[in-house]
């Protein structure tokens, strides 16, 4: 879990998350899940934060039942689909959730 201090510390990234969610027209539940996933596992390196942010949006949309494709999220977040593909399952696992089995 994360603290309120972390929410303040990463306010710029959370604003970016909201902008991505707006582009994807995500539900409030998906946004909340994405926020929780991102804040629970924020990387130290700034260069990795955008990829983790995008993976959090993708995974949050799946958890909330408001799924979007990796490609759509990658386009909205301006990252490669591979960046999302490499990170989303680990984000779910770190949060104690199991990825879907299609």
C-alpha cells in the first residue's frame, strides 16, 4: 500500500494517468485501480515511470472489467506496446492479483 505522501510526491504522474484515462474514456473504477497499481510500485528511475504508468493503466482497466488493448493504451500513453507487455503481469502479481488466463 502507499501513503498520502506518495500521492503528493507523484502528483504530476497521477495527472498524466488521468490524461491517459481520459483519452481512453476509462471508468472511475479503472482509474482508481490504475492509480493504486502505479503508486504501489513506482520505480525509482524517471525513465521507467512512463512505462509503469502505462502498464498500470492497462492492468487497472483489466481488473475493473473496462479492458483496453495494450496497443490502445500504448498509443494513449506514448510508449511501446512492448513496454506494457513486459510489466503489467508483474504489477498485478506485486499487488496480490492474478493475471487473467485467456
